[in-house]
């Protein structure tokens, strides 16, 4: 009897062992469109299993259920769409920390900055809301001189009249310049004896040498570097708020695209204190290299530490086309920002300086990102690459041209030959198309951010927001690339419109490739990070005009929900 009982217990134990899941998933997603982003055409899976922050399985629901254990969460999408988390190819993450402490001076529809009155109202509201006392700085962002009516521009006198007791600074929409009042100018020793440095712009009061309006590019850099910043403790406390702006847009990897040394240190400390819950990739400015390499040698680049990574070095070649400081091979139709005639824009420095800067970066084995907008600036990037690449220009360095908006077709061919990645900016077809048509003419403006031609030639372009030049909104990024419609409802460059799937690639697989992270991010594949976004609709299946209205329902970083729509 005992023998039979023992055999029965052994049988039950064996059956139990056979049925027990040896590798149960933490969660299984099913019940909606799951777009894998694997390959150049849309592929769908029925289910996706996640374990320990990575993708365990992608495929049929029946096979996924084999990973269902007692504690596995079964996540029914209820018709929503699951995608890889969005990867931000270029923005300014540190700007997100200051959003609540600065006035929104952007023009409509983002703000009320279409007039001097609207800008002053925004600044006054900030002063009242934040109870900013006399003597303290008041700051705004998003000033767009091209959106001002009848050529009436914001100037020092406007700000002096409205704010006689406070220094005031209003950052240009390009983030490459500022308008200040007299008290702010005095803080930075800006006066009628301040020279305009090469590559810089200082708009002077008519008939005098007094700084009066925009101060831009190389003349702005010393001001930017010396701007007042919150305490380190305050900035550390703002990291969560800043990351949430990205998470709400479905972004799981963000870029800090022009980092100064203090900001690198802050981000590293935030990482050490486990305050980062999305990945942040930093590209310190070329001006910081001497100081930077003493603390962070090149061998420390390219590796994550608690969600923070140094990606490479940023070189700024020119300015912005909407600020008329981008560098072109042909003159602007409207002259320069300070009334200059026969104005081509100017580079930030000479070709030889660009060559030597890039050579130093390449010799250190680092990736470089160039800021370049005008076609003459892009020519400079290509020549610098040829000089610095030690007769091996086709090596896989993933040098990136940030913006590259006015690339010519022959330059796209060079990008392909030299394995240079263009990171385009199709939102300009909406926000700044009218300005570009006025400044550059309809033909050239219609070819800005030529995504379709780049893809056709075999390039893998990415597409970015340049936040906080425009808001972080990945659905609008996709919409702009697919439709290329201006504020006035006019299609800008119909031949350069791309499909919704291609637009998704630009912020998933292509962006992962730009960062050397294609093996861990960008698509839904076994072994990759479980960085996911859930949308309320499928951008591939809806009418293309309503893509911008799709909402992010949930954002998941390495298997953990970091944002969920209420």
C-alpha cells in the first residue's frame, strides 16, 4: 500500500514539474495592434511578453501564453496600439527643467507671442504667478521675430518700459539668441562698446552703436554660458518634472544636445542618485572639451550609468534659418537680422577651425554631431569630415548632421558615401515654412528636410523636435513628415512627404541606429529592452490628417510604467 502511495505522489510531482513555467513573464501584452518595427514594412504580432525589463517573446498569443505564470500580468490593450518607445534624435533635455520658471513667448498656436504686447503679457503673467520681486531676473523663451506683424520687433525699450525694476531676457525661438532689457545688459556688461565677434550678431539701435534687439550666435554664447541657473539641488528636484514631459510624449530615450560642463556634472549626479528613469544621452559642446576630458576621458563615453550616457561632442557650424543666421551659398532674399545687405549668413568659425575640431574628436574615437542648417554650413561639415577622417571617410562613425534642413541633393549623396546621418526637422514645414519662403524662396523652402529623397537614396534619416524650440510631441513630428503642411494649410514640398511607417522609423529604429543602440532599442525583438509606448490609435491605419491627434496612453521604460494617461 505504501509503495502504491509513493508511486502516486511521485507521478503527481512529475506532472506538476512538467506543467510548471520555468521562465514566467512579468507581463504579457495582447488584444491590440503590436507593431514590431522590424524591417521596412509594417509587421504585427499578436502578443509581447516582458521579463526583467527586456522583451522575452514577440509572436502569437498562443505561444506567448506559454510564458504565463501565476504572477504574470495579462495586459489587454483593448484595441490600442503598442510600439517600441520613441527615441528622441535631438532636443535639449536640460531646457525641460526650466519650463515652469520661464514665460512662454512663442507665437500662436503654442503661445501669444505674435506681438510685443503678447510677449509682455506672458512675461508679466510669469512675474505675477511666481511672485518675482524687483531686482530678480524674468526670463521667457520662444521669441520669433519672423512672426511679428509689420516688421515691429521686440527691443530693449519695450522691455525697459514694461519692467523698469527687473532684468529681463527673452530667448529666441532658435535658442541661438536673446533680447534683453537694459538691466539685463548691464549684468552681462553688454553696451555700446561691446564688439560684434566673428560669427556673432548684435542688433544696434538705429543711428547708434547701442545694443537694441537680438544678440545671436557667437555673440550670444558667452551670455548663455553665464546665465543664472537654479541651484544644483533645485535642478536635481526638477529632473522628474523634466523627464515627465518626455514620458508623456512616449519618449523613453532623450538627448541633451548642447551640454555644458556643469550640466554634465548635474546629470551624472542625478544618475548616481537614481533620479533618472528615462535614458538621457548628452552631447557636450565643443567649447567644453578641454575641461571635459580632464574629468570624463573619451573612454568613459558611449556607456550608460544609471540611464545617463555621454554620446559624443557637439559642434555648432552656423545658426538658424528662421533667425537668418544659417550659412548659405546664396544670399537671403530679406537681408540679415541686423539689416545687412547681400547677406549669406556666417559660419561660427573658419573651415580650418572646423577641420581641427573634428579631427580632435575623431582622433579621440568619439562620435560627433554637427549643428548645420544652411547648405554652405553643410558643405563645411563634409569638408571637415574629409579632412579629419584620416583618408578613411567611409568608416562607420555615425557622424550626425543635426537639422541639415537645407541639404542639397549632392550633399545627400555625400552623406550616403561617408555614412553621415542626417537628423531632419520636418516640423519646420509647419512652424516656419512662411518664414523660409520669405527668406529663401519657395523652391528652396520646399526641399527643407528632404526625408523622402534621403530614404530613396538609402539613408536612414531621423527626425527631431529640437525642444524647446517646439514642444515635445512625437505625434506632431510624424504628422509633419507625412503631410508637410504649413500654418496656412499649404503643402510645402509634396514630393518629400513620407509614409507613416517611414516617419515612425525616424524616431524608433533609425534613431536607435544613430546612437549605436540598434541591438537594444528601436524595435520589438526578443532580448531588446522593454521600452514601449501604447497609443490610443494606430498611426499607420488612421487618416493621415488626424495622426497629430493620437494620444499617448502609456509609456513603459524597461518593463515599468513611467506614464499613464488619466
